DNA sequence: GCTGTGTAGATGCGCGTGCAACGTTCTAAG
DNA sequence: CTTAGAACGTTGCACGCGCATCTACACAGC
C-alpha cells in the first residue's frame, strides 16, 4: 500500500503507516462513540450529547452554566446547543434562567430530575468507557495517551492532564 | 474533581484522571476532524465522507467496490452510503455499475474525474493530518499510538498496524 | 443623550444521517 | 418446481446539526 501524492505539494512524504495510524484512530473513535451512544439510548433514552450537557452542568457551581460556556465545553455550535437545551427543557432535565448581571445571558440549570437522570445513566456510561477503552489499555499506555493528548489538544489551560 | 457513581453499579471506580483521558480524546478527535473537513470544504468543496469514499475506491482493484463493502470501510450506514453515492454520481465523481455475478449487487466505480478530484484534494488532506496530528507527535509516540489502536480496534485482520 | 461596534441567544433553512420498511434477487430445503 | 429465508440496495420519514441571519442587549466614544 502506497500513498500517491500529487507532485511537489507536500514538503515531506507521509508514510502509509503514519496515515494508517490516523485512519485507525478515526475508526476506533467512531466505533467507541457509537457503542456508547447506543447503550445510553437503549438503557436511558439519552443521547451522548445530552449526557455531556448534563454532566457539564452537574460539575459546575450551582449546577448552572451560561449557554455560551456550555457550548464550548460540549463541542456543539451555538444553535445546536439552543435546540438541545430546548429538548432537555421540554423533558424537564434542565431549566433556563435569566442572568442578573447581563440581560442578554441565560443560564442552563440542571434540575433535580436532570440530576437523577444523570445519576442513573452514569453507570452505563462509565461501564461503556471501561469496556471500550480503559480496560483495554494498561496504566502505562493510559499515561502515554494522556501525554500525547496534552500535545495534541491545546487545552483551555484549566484542564491539563497530569503526566 | 470527583466522579460520583450510583452505589454498587460499577465493579471498580474510575479515577477522574482516567475519565479525563477519555474526554480529552473525544475532544481532540472532534476538533481535528472539523478542521480537516473545513479545509477540504473550503479548498475543494468536498466533505470528509466524500473524500473517504473516493479514497477507498481509488485503493481498490479496478477502482470499484460493492456498496456493502464500501459502507463498512467508510463507517456509514447503508442508507447513508446510498445517498452519498447519489451525490457523488450527480457530480460525476463516481459511477454505479451492475455486478455480473450477482444481480442484486452494485459496484461503485471511481471515474476519471473522481480520480482527478481526489488527487487535487489529497495534498490538502495530508497537510491537515500532518499539521493536526502527525507533526505534533514524534516517531516513538506514533508507535505507541499504533500499538494502542491495535488493541482498541479489533481490525478486519487484513489491516494490522506494525508495532 | 445618541450612535456604532461587539456579544448572547434564538430562528429559518438546507443538508446529511440512521431506522424501519420495501422490492428484488440469491440460496437452500422440501 | 416451489417456497422460505436471507442478503443487497433503495426509499419514506423524522431528527439533529451547522451556517447565515436576526433581535436584544452591552459598552465604548462623542
């Protein structure tokens, strides 16, 4: 298997092995994410994105976060988050609350029902992450993985992984 | 930061650091994929999924693949692939061709135009993979990464990465 | 006070996706 | 030959997403 590149476009050739690593990473990630999402959907009727939102809120002071901040943490566009919170609100898992200091701003607040739902779903989520990911790697590999991720992902500074 | 788990549901607690590795992996992957897709879209008006299809076809004997096999390699549902190939065919990058030995089957075949388009887009793609991923890691890390992926992804046997 | 620039969220729209159901064809059992 | 079941691919449908746009508000400068 060789990689053909239009002449003179890339400074340095990429070996097919390097490319294969990248491709495999993509596949592994997609596969794991799908299993995780399917499990959450079947057992708790909760999409992965919804689970992420609930998690982020539950870990924030007063269980609340500005829509904007929330969008950043959940890797969703602003509009995407608006609709997702719409749905979560419809299901009673989240409330919207005005921001006193800035009339433009809205807080998304985790409700008690939301907290319960999250607590119910979390074992499923963690079991999935274990089975698909953590259990397969040993402690050393996990450390290596963390080190690589710190290089790959210019973190928002407040969340650096210890080597 | 501590992870709260409903009592007695998971055999063994997951440390917050382990969980953080997983979360970061998700984010890094999403971020890289988005940049890659955006680049391809801007420079060549080609979605990442389309690029993957063209690539798979170009690497297959006679530049053709059965729809089913193609769907597996591209990580897309059958229906998703049907529509995607519809679009690629509309744009003249791919043709559908009947299968002689099995009247149910269809081949997706890369056209010359498709090959050209792929060749044009490939430098962009490779540059992106380099910039977002390969250049950031050194050779040793890449080897570690490959080793982990081989454990994580039960590959179709024909595509194992060398340690 | 007004005005201009920037920011926080919400909305219209089009697109791509997966699921379930369907028609067609292949294969095996009787 | 006939019939049951499985496999291949397509289609109807609903949903979730991102982009561009819009409104409401904030904060500067005059």
